[in-house]
């Protein structure tokens, strides 16, 4: 190729004369390896053609190279001078790269004349210093965990570019000696101490140098960083361990600020977590900030804080929510008492009763027994009392000593004293209980003092005795008089009056009643002078404290209140029709008496019934004895008289001795007598009939029980109880005897209707319900209880007893089986196979009787036998038996 280029240049020169060509080329030049960019490799120039046509800008230039490379370029120097320099785009390495480069330099002018020459560049070997590989060449970051044991850290490696086989050893050194690190000659980096991040050495700057055999060296930087790990517990930085806080702080109030630091987190954001490990209800801690706040009322005066005001807490700080390092610290809160509660009393109103005789200096009330202050410490729990004041208290009450709360009497409390009466004997005292420490709380105390009257004066009546007069005519509830008792003590007490003795009559235990409040004496019933003319009473008065008595004489004034009483009170008389006028009829006479009138005060008159005035009394006044006379004769023949029977009503009045004026004013009593008179016609023989007067006796009986006869009801009651017990025991014995000798038997134990060896009479009626069934009995079985044979249907389970005449027992069974057989033959229920007419669960009584061979009547009324009966009169449903094999 070079020959071809030379030929072309030669031909051009010949044709034109002196043509364009490159001077100093072709040529061979040397360049050292690893030359920096811009290193001159070869200088040459361009010889212009004869026409002096300039070189086109950009030429000459390297148009090709062998091997292909961009490590060289052509630079213009001046005029037609140029040079080949290194570009630095490719590293010229003698050991690893090509050592010879053939560069084709091409030039061209404006007229198109060109020239091409070859520059051979040889790369020369240069002794290069060792080199660190990879990132190590730029410096390397190494990380060591704090607390790691001294020893191997890293292997530092470098290479010598001249030693392609890497057989020549290199030497490594630390340019700055360190107590913590060491570097062996073969490049092993190791630590000599255990690193502590918190000690202040968190990073190290190490310069490592490598040398080859010719003394060339290279260095790199190792940045060693100590990695901080969580190996240190947090430390509390707040110095306070005891906090004194007042009570009654508001909820949420910050009472302490706990601070801590984590040595592992220096230089970083510190995240610590706080908590209280002690269970309590008074405080809570913020998990992130460590501030302790009040969570519950702090009352120093009550509960556990009153006994022990110190609250001990353990604070835990951790550098992680879970796991990690932690630290604990004990803190104490001392709750300080404040005067937050005023002095109080169990009651603030007192009522004191003081005797009017109480002496001066008497202690009336000690308020210290009722007042208290719940504050726990002095002086917050100390108090005193102000001087008493109030209406009416001045000069009567005081506090001794002052402020002690002891109310004493210093004045006079005589109940009857006018000044005390003006005050109503009631006094209001006001005092205050107050704290001795700020803010000096106060409470009013109201004391009401009442004077208690004493019994200083006796209860006396206003008279030594009383005499009252009352007419015997006065009715019940009549006022007799009034007594009065008084007491000089105030306040006036109500006096209660009563009759302690006297005032009784034969018919009434209490003739008088006294009003217990007013002392007014009244009649309970009407009194009788003739019975008791004078009553002497003993009146008692009481006011709850004193009792006094006085004698009261009640005179019963006599009045004409008794009617005349005559004997006889009624009478029957027979009068002959021709009796002479003036004749005493049958010698009849009246004898009258009056308890409150003289015998000469009587006056007699005949009222209704004395027709034609045939009868009269003689004397008609002035005597207590009078006779009945015929005053006028009877005239039946002339028609004047028409009635034969007379009924006379005789009036006896006790006013004979009174004048007409006094009669109108005085009390007059009148008695009556009834006379029945029959006129006997002539010539009837008069038969004198003497009627005996009727006397009516009224007996008043009163059951009066005497307390001394208590044994009478006791003996009667005891005898009644004993008699009742005897009667009950006799009834029980009688019942036992009846039960023992006459036992009652139920229907199933009655005697059989058919005696042994006899046929039942045809008169016996058997009422039974039969069910006609056309059942085929294809099996037989023996009843396990009775031993009887029964037939059954293997499909339906129906069964019937087989003819008992063919299955009589061969030997005598026990009494129980005999009784069962007897029950079966008599139609009664025995054993488990009992007859019933309800649900078909057994044979009916008739069916059992028929099966037993007893006669029963057919439709014609004849006695039938087992042979002419229906072979299946009735069956009952039994469980299907297993056929015998």
C-alpha cells in the first residue's frame, strides 16, 4: 500500500512540476507510554504546490491507522507546520496495548492536489508506579461496628503495570501511623483496639501507600467509619429525684419533666420512650416527651395520701418501643398540704336547753366537740371561734377563754324575770369558726339557747274546798260547777283535772264527770235526792309535775219529781145494778204514797170512762187513803145508761196543799190507777171476785268478776283440756279396735259368689261386654304365672284361654295359686291376666266365667255350657308370642 502511495505522489510531481507533498514523512517516531494528552509525537510540514494553492482547512489529517486508534491527532502549529500529538482518548500502555501504530496522514489543497504519507509511532516502555485497583484507586470507605474485637479489617491490593505476571512483590505502608490500625507489608489492614462510638472516635482517615521494587509509589485514602450500634442504655439527665407538689392540682398539670439521652444517638434525632412501671392512679407520663401530669385528684386530706403523702414511682426509658436498651429511675412525689378546706362542724345549728336555775359560769356548749378541719397538717387544720353575738345574748353568754369555742353562762336566766320574758326566754347566739391560716375560711354557727323552766311553785286550787248545789231534776250534762288550780311557774302548764274518789251511786259508778282541761263538773246522769242527797267528791289536779287535791261537796236539791204510787194499781169490780148511792163498792180503797210529798197533798179525780158520773172517791183530797163510792144510781130502764162495763182512769195529784198561784209555778206530779167495773143486772147474784193485784218483779243481775277468783277460769280451762284429751284417746282406741276386728275388704278380696262344690244360681246377673271375633287360634302357650293354657293367633297376637276343664291342676297348689284360681272361677281379677271391659287388654269377667265352665244364659235364657258357646267370644290383644319349637 505504501508503494502505491509513493507512486501516486511521484506521478503527480512529474506531471505538474513540483507538486504538493508532506515534508519529514514518512517517518518513525517514539512516544512514551501513559503520555498525557497533547504530548508531541512527530513534527512535519506541508510543501505547497507551484500554484501555491493553500491546504484545505482540516487537513492534513489522520485518515486511518493500524491498528485503529484515536490516541493521536494532527495539530496546526503555524503556516505549513504541523505536529502529531496524543489525544488522551486512549491510554497508551506499553504492557497491555499495541506498541506500534501506523498513522496515514492525508493532505489536500484547494485545487485538489493531495498527498498521503505514513507516520510510524512506536510506544516506548516507561517504569510506572504501582496502581490500586477499582474503587480503591479513588479512595475506599470502610465500616467497622463498634465493639468489634481487634483484628482483620480489609485486604488492600495494588499492582505494578510493569509486572504483567505479577511476580514482583509490592510493599504497603501507612503514611500516618495510628494506634488503632495497622497495615502489614502484604496490604492487610487490621485494628489494634476495640472501638467505642460514644468515646468520640467515630471515623478515621488512613493514607495507604504502595511501593514497587524501584521505589515508585502510589497512595490511596481509606475512610474508616465506626458504625454506632445500640449497645448503650439511655441515661437520665434530669437531676431531680424528689418533687414536692401542692395538693388539688388540676388534672393535666405538668408536675415533672423527665429527660434522658441515648449515647448511641449522638448526632442524630433522639427518640426515647418513657413509661411508669409503678401502678398508680395519680400520675401519667407522656411517652415521647417524658412530662409527668396529674391524672387523678390529689387530696392530701383523705384516703391513702392522708396517711402517707409520698408517692414513689419508677420511670422507665427505652430507646425502642420494644426490646432495645432501657434504664430505670426512682422518683418520689411528696404531696404538700394546703389550706383548701374550711373548718367544718357536724352541724352548724345547735339548740341548747338550759335550766333557769343554772349558775353563772356553767358550760353550755363546747363547739370543739363538733367542729373539725380535715386538712392534714398544721396550721392548715387549726381553727378558732369568734366572740359570740346575737339578739339577747349580750350580758348573758360569753366564750371563755376567747376563741376556745366554749360557750358559758354569764347572766341570769330566771324564767319569770320580766326582761327574760320580754326576750321570750329564747336567745340566738352567732359565732364563726375560722381557719388560722390563709385564706382564713369561715363558717357561721347558730346557737339557739332555750331556758328550761323549773318547778318552783306548787299547784294549788283557788279555794280550800268547793260546795255546789244541783237540782235533782237537772238532766245529764248539766253543769254543776267549776274548780280551778293554778301554778305560779311560767310558762303556764295545762292542768288536767280528774275525780279521784266519790260520785258513785247504786246504779252508776260515776254520777259526775269533770272536764280534764277546764275543770267543769257535770252530771253524767240524772240524780235523785231521795236516793243520795249529798255527794262528796275528791278532785285531783295535775300539771305533769305537781298534783293537788280538793274536796267538792255537791248538794242534791229536792224537787217534786216523784209520782204518787197507789195500791192497787189496777182492779176489777162487779157492781149490782141496784146498788145504793154512797155505798163503798166492794169495800174498795186506794192507799197512795209519794216519796217527796206529804200524805195530805193527794187529790183524786176520775178521768175518762166515768160516764154519767156514777163513781166518785171519798175523800177526794187531803188523805193518802180513799174509797170508791157509787155517786149516782144506774138507769138502764129509762135509757140513761146503756153500757154495762166501765173502765175508769183515776188521777192522783200531789198538789192539794198548794195554792192556785203556787200550783201554776210548782212542779206537780200525777199518778194513775186503772179500774174495771162491771155492772151486774138484777136479779143476778153478785159474786164477789177479788182479784189479786199483779206484782211485776224486775231483777237486775250483774256479772261482777272478782280478781281474787282467778282460779275459777283456770280450773275450768284445765279440766276442759284434760277432758278433750281423754275423749281423743278413747276415739283413737275405738278406731284401732274396729280396724283390728272388722277389717274392710275391697272388691277383689270379697268372698266368692259361688261356694265350693256348688253351681252358681241362675239369678246371678253378669253384665259384660263381649266382642265377637272370628279369629283362628293357631298356637298354644302356658301362662307363666297361673300355669293355665291359652290359645293365640300368631299373626294378630289375639289370645284366649283354653277350656279350663281340660287343664285342671294335678296337684294342690299353694294358697296363693288357689286364691288366684278361685278368683278366676268367680269372675274376679287375679294375677297378671285381669279381666277388663275398657281397652281390651284382658278377658272380661263374663269371658273368664265362661272359660271357667260357669253357666251363662244364651238368647233363649237357657243355661249354656262351654261346648255350645261361641269358640271365640272375646279375645284381647297380647304381644305376638313366639311359637314353641
